[in-house]
């Protein structure tokens, strides 16, 4: 972590961190309303909900088919390998793909935007 | 034969003890004891997480389920991977940013209330004990089989092992024991898969056809194990939301320096453990093909010895030297797997008792650094002794219901309070207590009324209670919040919590 940023000034020991900022809830309300923090939260939401929603939707569909349409799961694809196993294999690939996308995008954007939000908090706080 | 097995057992044991000795010298502060000083790399924590998640239940259980029930076993294995999507994207980073050692830390940071922390302690202890007892019972059965010593002596042996690791080496020893175990386990899996693929001339689809020919097309269909139409969905819900509520998994995110490392360590876990779960289908089908279901059932009714029996077959068969070496190695690794997992569970439980209950609830945080470590060690001894006691009682009892219970309570009691603490402004202490109480009671009652406990006479038809108990847990949390009433000062504090949770502002906990 870049120790040069002004934000580091706020990084204190958690135990002693009953800091001035914390007692002043107005500052925190301003902090979460700040454009930089809003941008971080929007970035997170835009990344997480589509990825998580799509993958969980696929998985739920698979489990419902496994419960309610077992003949469909038994339709052969290649040799004895059937639709059910194809969906299971796709679930592995989907989990890995989604996780890689999340980590790549998060690594690229979250830290930069977090540091900006913390830096803005430092500048914006009335201390 | 016994000599060889004992030799491999002792080799692995002495390796882990050497790690513990090395780790003990690096374990002085409470942070080092509970969280390895927050200094692990993504790769280290990823391997340790994979070790935590590839328990004996996964290692032996999934391949056994595939060998006996076909597709349902494969569904079980992939469910264990899917669960980490929620951990990765919703829970790991904010948890790491707002807690120090335990789940209780996050809840207390959010609620600023000792009652809320206490509720988290209850959730932690129940889940950990329900998780630990089947592991201990499994280890007892395994050692009894391999070394011929009694079940009771085996349990005590496991108890001593896990207490020694945690007592002297804390999180550093627990982590490295877990890493060693993960490497051994993955190496064994790679050897096994290469050999079984060689046995079918590297045409894995041959295994699917041979299973179909021998046992009928039903093996390649769902419904042999997950009988009720909603069983599969409820099982997946247990994993999807339960993993995020397992305290010994969550604790691992405190061992890394920042959110970025936490995130990358989950990715390591998903490829390491996920790859292993994927090949359990091949291992199970190979066991069904080469060893045969009758022999697997004869060795263990639950199919838990399918993988060791396959290893014996691929090594050259029973009675040959290669077969014995393979069998002994696999059993020793399974034993190491159990030992490592129960050590992690012991550590997470002693954190809940020493750090949450004693230091923060009873003494209100006024405990010196030295005393914190001392209390943590006393708690470790107590947790270890209790676990051994339950392990001894568990002999001959159907522990299957406990396995279901652990993950169902995690999904129904712990997950709702974590999720709502992180994301809902109005969520309050009464909500935490309501969520834990309703989630806990509903999952226990429904599991006891279900097929795992009552077999054919089940009142609740679905094996995993999560499909009903998790919504009930959320309902309890909402009701509690409503009863607790609104508190503008408390709701205003959510801003600070939310900012820290998502920006990771207090990044360097030890500076």
C-alpha cells in the first residue's frame, strides 16, 4: 500500500481509534455521500450484482431441473455424458470465469477508488 | 502393512509438529495467535483456505457419494464451490475491513453492543461444534481402521494433536499445517487421476459409459441421493449462504494484510479446491467401475472408503506392495486433513470464547496483551477437551445430521446477521439476537424432523432445512429489528461502518 498518500494519516491503531471523526456522525454522512465514495460503491454494485445474479440464476435453474425434470438431465450429449453433467461442468467453468472477472476488475478499480475516497475524506474533514 | 502405515502417519505427524515448533517462536501477541499477525500472502492463505475446505468430508465423502449415487454426488461437490461466489463478492472484503479476529468483531463493530457480540458467539460455537464432531468421529473410524487401535484412543489422539498445534503455534501453525495438508492432498489427487485416466487410455468418457453399463442409466441421473425435488435446491442454498457463515473460514480473512489479498486468496481457493471437487466425479466413477459398489459398501456403508479403495486398486490391488503403499498414504493424508480442519475449528472457537466472550464481553476489553494470549490458550484447552468429549459420545450415533446442521445453522443464523449488518442501515442489536435465535432453532428443529434423523418417518421431507430455515432466520432478524425500534444515533453510525467496510480505511491493524 502506498505509504505516501495523505490517507495514511488516518490509518491508526484500531484499538485507539475512537477518533474525532467517528464521534462526528455528520462527517461520516458527508463521507459516504462524497462523489468518490459513491463512485466506489457504484463500481462495486455494477460489478457484483450482474455477475452474482447471473451465476446464481444458472445454478438455481440447474437444481430445479435436477429436482423436477430428471429425464431432461438424462438426455445424452456425447456417449453416456448427458445434459445434467454438461450443466455441472458448466457450473465449474462459470464459477471460475466469474471469479476471475471479479478479481481482475476489482484489483484494477477498487483500491484506486478506495484510496481516492479516503483521501477526499481527509481533505474534506473539518479538523 | 501396519508398520508402513504407522511410518507414514509418523512422518506426517512429525512434519506438522516441526511446523508447530517453528510457529510457536513466532506467536507472542494476540494478533499473531488469532490471525498470524495479518501477514499471510494471497497464495499462502489461498492454500490454507483450500485446506480448510477440503475436509475429510469432502476428500472422502464426495467421491464416495459419486461412487454410490452418481450425479447427486457430483452436484454435492460443485455446490461446495458455488458457495464461494458469495464469499468472494459480498462478504470477504468487508468482513476483513471491519473485524480483527472473529465474526463477533464485525457484529460488535457494527452494533457497538455486547449483546450482539454474545449472539455471534452463540452462532460461532454451535456451528463449530456441529462441524467438529463429525470430523472427530471420522478420524476415529479412520485410525481405528488403519492402526487397529480403539475408537476412543483415536479420538484422544486427534484431540491431543489439534490442541498441541493451536496451543503452541496458534494461527501460524494452523495455517502451515493446513497448507502442507492441502499440498499433500492435491498431489495425491493428481497422482490418482493420472493413474485412473491411464487405466481408461485417457478417455474419461469411458468411465461414464462403464458406470451406465454396470449400474444402469439411473446413476447418471439426479434423484438417487437427493430424493425430494427440492433437495438439490436446498443443498445448494446451504452452501451458497452457509459458507459465508462458517466462522473458521471467515477467520482466515483476518490473516491477510488487505482486501486485495483477501480477494486473491479466494481465487486461489476456488481453483485449488474447485479443481479437486471436479475430479471427485472421475474418482467416484473409477471406484464404482474398478472396485465396484458391493466392495465399497462392504468397507463402509456411507461410501467414505471409495477413494482409499480405488488408490489400493490402482497401486496394484490388495496384498501387493504398491496397493499397500497407496492405501497407507491416502489414509495418512485423510488423517492429516481431519487434524488440520479440527485445529482450525478449535482456533475459531477459542477466539469466540477468549476474545469475544472473556476479553470483550466479560472484561469489556480491559485485558493486557499478555493476558489475552494466556486466556486464548486456556480457551483452546477447554474447547479441545469439550470436542474430545463430544467425539467420544458420537461413536455409533448418526453424525450425518450434524454435518447438515453445521452448514444449515451457518446459512440460517450466521449469514443473515452478517449480511444485514454489512448492508442494512436499520439493522440493530435486537435484530441480531432475533436472527441468531430463529435461524438456530428453526434449522435444528427442521433437521431433527427431517430424513437425516427420522429416515422414512420424516415430518419435514427435505434433508437440508436451509430452504425454509434461512428465510425464517431473515424473518427473525427483521422482526427483531422491528421490535428493537429505530434509533437515529445507531443508524447514523452505519455511515462510518459502511465507509470502513467498503473503503478498507483502517487497513494496517497493527501499526
